[in-house]
C-alpha cells in the first residue's frame, strides 16, 4: 500500500484462505470491496489463474526445496526474471519492465 495506495477492490477466488474474518475485517477498515469469482469459473480471474500456472510450472514444481531460505531465494530470482525479462502476452509480448518504460508510467514497479 506504500507504493500504490489501498486497493478499491480485491479480486479473489472462493478458497478458504479468502473467506475468513481477517480479510473481511481488513477490507472493511480499508474501504476495499472483495470481489469473489463464481465457483467453478476460473475465467472470472484469468490473469491470476495464468500467473499461478506460470509460477507453478516455472518455479515451484521444478525444485525440491530443503529450507525456507532456499524457497525465498528461488522465488525472488523467479520474480525478478518474470518482471524484467519474460515477455507477457498481456503487454504485447513485452516484459513488465519494458512495458512500464515504454508506457512512461510513473508508478514504481517492483522488478
């Protein structure tokens, strides 16, 4: 929230981790609406479903982690590559960093 401000809404699936009182309380106090996808309709949240698939296929499913530090380091390496180097169809096959640069966006993007 320091970088981008509080969200107007949070889009989520109906997983148990998103149905708890803490998320509801946080959203209420920050005046954010929770927008749940319809059960069995992954197209309601296709961007995160695509991201989750990429994250699993390109990072989590490739390694056998032995320590939490290993997991953190591997995820950070993958995140940097995903944002700086990987082309994304959403951004006309540009990386996120290149899209932001070309678009002249002023908001900082964590790359």
